[in-house]
C-alpha cells in the first residue's frame, strides 16, 4: 500500500504533494494552492532528493492512480491547506 497526500492547485487540479508549500521539495516557493497546474509542472521536484532524480515533476492524482492501477493499493489523505 502507498500512502500519499493530494491537494488542489489554484486552478482546481488535484496533485500529489505532502507539503503545503513548494519550498522544501521543489525549486519553487509558496503554497501549492496559489499555483496553477501549468506553473507546478515547470518545477523540479527531484533534485532535492539526489542528482539522479533531477527533472522529476509533481504528479497529478490521475497520473498516480493510472500508475498504481492493478499494482498497488492507495491510501489517500486529502489536504485542504495549512
């Protein structure tokens, strides 16, 4: 089972990100709820973890569900802001 956190972007898209802000795990800053999906998709969400993960993007909830289908169960926490 995979536990993940889902939250809304400014334009109403559901993305998978634990933190309320982009600062710790991306090269962006500020609350994810103040960014559009287009803005979020320009960010690097992998470099903080290691150089081999550079260029990784914040996934949409739909992308994660498609990836997990038939492979693993999901435990989803819905976040609504700080």
